[in-house]
């Protein structure tokens, strides 16, 4: 019988962030992952403190970024791979009215650190942007595919990764410990993305389907030096490649790419740029989201050794380190979780286990 402090189920952004908390505090752990969930590996990985539809601050944006960016720098050193690409985000204005709304927002104390008050004129002949752009400060892109791939390799090399489907019926335990097959642990953390809907311990939590699809295009003439946000985002990947996204589908629960999403993204892209481009890849994944747009973090009401870390939605690269730290301190130091993320806000749900 192998004994560890923690079993972590899931090796996406949430699972990796929690594993880093465990490493930081010298806790032993084992990770189960069967690569069934693709949301982290197909994510655009953008970190941006502003909701650009409404020019408002993302929830806890400064706290999230202050914690997340040093964590990704540490992961770059650990894994020996480039992850964090510092890139400005340029919000394309559709009218003079949007320009004025931007300037009004940039005067607000909470937004002043993030919104440049200067109008950025369009000098790219291949961009359709007669009203120019507003620049968001402190933004960039985390290469989530490289992160997940290399972190899994790191776990495998240190004998902490088990690549197989997690069998829920094999979980036995009490409020003191967990037994799973030949492993004994103090706690188990479910960070399995949309796979949570099949988890008997947390399946009644209101996790929603939010399938997203991305294109990778090659556009040698475009020459962007930042991320463009309009009807779609266009994010430089290097070598004249760009990520374009993303779609939202609230019904489809598969990871299969669709011609409908491809056509939608292509149509919107052609309204922003006027140069030739080639589609070289298309990917899809299921985002785990919640109706109130807050994550799902906490302990099972009956099984005090079983926890959930999920529902990160579209801002996983910012949220994951912030939530992982809160959950770790909740477990090990008995500090309270913020009410906005605690699953106790859904106490009216019926628990079957």
C-alpha cells in the first residue's frame, strides 16, 4: 500500500496549480489523468484583467495576476520551457462612442492601472480598424499546451502520474483518510474539468457545457505585435501563425471540431483583417463553467477528505493559482474560503453520496 498526502484527479490548469501548492509545501501526492478533458490544452491561454465587452475589471484581477505570473515564471524554470509571452491586448473600437466609453473607464481608479488613456491609431494596412484601439496593460499569453505537456512529463519522470481513468467506486474512506486501490491518502482533490459531471460526489453541482473552438491560421502579411480583441481575438504565436477564437456552444458536449465553428470564426476574422490567410489547425474543448460565473471550490458536505477545484471557465490561467492557494490553505490551515467560490452557496442541491 502506497501512502501519499494527496490524490489529485486531473492534470489541467487547476490540477497543476494545486500540485504546485503541494510541492511548495513538501507534500507528497499522486496525480490521475487520462487526457479525456481538453479544455486546458486547447485554451488560448490569454491573461487579461479587463472584460472588454463592458470595460469592467475581471473579478479579483489584480490579486489573481499578482499571484499567477510569478507562479508561471517558476514553472518555466522548473520545466525548462517558455510559457509566458508578454503581449499587449488591443481592443478594436467600432465607433467614436466606444472610444469615449473607453476613456471614461480609464479614469476610474480601479481600472486606471489596466487601461491606457491613449488612443492607439491603426497603422497596419491589413487591419480594418478606422477608429483605432485601446491598449490593455499587463496582459499576455500562457502556452497552456506546452504547460500541460511538460508538466505531465515532469510528473511521469518523478513517478507521480498515473495515466488511467479514475474509478470512483474504488474510493473508500472515512473523515480521516482515503483508500483508492493500492493507495492511501489523507485527501483527494477532484480537478477534472467537465469530467466532474460524471463524478458521483459532485455531479449535482451546476457545471455547464461551454464548448469552445479555436483556429490556427498562417498569415505572413499580417505582422501583428499584440493580441487583437474584436468580434474574435487574434493572438500571435510566432512564425506568422495566429490563434483565432473563440466560439461558444452550450449544447455540444464533444471535443470534435465542427464546420459551423470554422465558418463562424472565418467570417468574423474576414471582417477584421483583409489579407490572405490559411487555416492550418482547428481545435475544440469543453470549458467547465458555472451560471454565476464563479468557480467551484470546497469540501464535500459529508466526506471531509474529498474536495473539488473546478469551474474555471474562460480565465483559467488567471484563476488557477489563486484558487489552488485558497483551497490548500482551507485544507491545511483551516482558513475560510471566499463565499463567492465556496460550493456551500449551492446548499439547496441534493447530495447523493
